């Protein structure tokens, strides 16, 4: 028996040569899967949390292995037609059962590519506002201002309207301040400007805008629009309103309360 006869020898009806080719194909597929996994780790390690990167690595690795294994079965004479029929039926069943999971996974991939949000961003999705704590392959976790953790499926995040308050370095907020009709509106505007100029986080550019916005039933309403850095805008907003109230009252300008004049018929 020559060495060539050994290659033609059959084990369980399969030639040794075919078995060796099959093993070689599997080894090549494993090497390719490891290379892809390594490149994914290098490309995403600085963009996503480590657990998320590991999930993507693991998923990609096993998908390549499974697809390569099935494709290599023809080398050892196993017909794919029967597998395709069985796989098709199984795929339909699994497809209905895992439709949401697949949708969330794909949405997670798109979120990674587009990066509309990042860890630490202050965002609003639907009626939920808070800080992005975690972006996983299937879901995103937000810590609300009340300290409650809300988990959103990635499909929901990707298809919803997202307000990202940290995507811009500055953010604007607005006050409506009412003064009495007997008060000097120009004086009130000057007082407000002075208080704003003294605050270190009220931006000079874009500059604050102050104007008479409405003549109400009991007050002249001023609109005050202020820009501040996104990372401190909320503290500036809560602080400035009280400072403006104190400064106006110190100069004798008060916020009026609703009044109504009633004429009695004789």
C-alpha cells in the first residue's frame, strides 16, 4: 500500500483525503475568525465599553465559524440541500422567535457606527431624560435625573427621536420674567444684563438676549435667553433665576401677582 492509497482509504464512507481537506478548511476558517475578532477589538476598544466589545467579538467569531463549517461540509460529501431545507424550516421558526433580538442587535451595530450618543451624554428619548450609562449590543441604559435606571432596547433607541444635550458644547435656556406696568422696563433690562455679565459661565458669545416679549394681563413679560456650557448649563439655569429675582427686588422692581379690576354697576 502506497501513501496515495492511504489518501483513498475510507473512514465511515469518507476518503481520508476529503477528511484532511475538511480539517484544513476548518483550521483556515478558525484563523480568519480570530483575525476578524482581533480587528474588531482594535477598532472598537476606544469607542465602546469593554463588555460590549467582547459581545461583538464573540458574536462575529461564532458566526464566521458556523457559516464556514456548514460551507465546508460539501468537502466530505455531505449534501447541503437537506440541510438547507431543514435549516429553512428551523430558520422560519427561529426567525419569528428571535426577530426582536436580531433587530436590537442590528440597531446596536448602527448605533456604534453612527454614534448619535455616547457614554456620559445627557439625552432625552421620548419622555425619559438622563445620562447614558451603558450601551450594550442589545440595549442602552439611561440613568434619569431621579437616579432611576431605564433600559431601552436598541431598536427603540435607534428609531426614536433623540435629543443629545452634550453633542453641542453650549446650550441655551430661557426665562420669562414679569414686571409691573409701573416699573421701568429699560431699567429692568439693564439690571438683568449686569447680573448676567457678572456670572463666569454665562457666555458672551453667543450673547444673552433680553427683550419685552408680551404685555400680559397683570405684567410686562420680559424674555431672557442665555447661553452656557453644556456641562454646567443646568446649575447656571437654577442659580441665575434666583439671582435675577434678588437683584430686581433690590432695585424696587417686583414680580407682580395677578390682579383684577371689578366695576360695580350702579
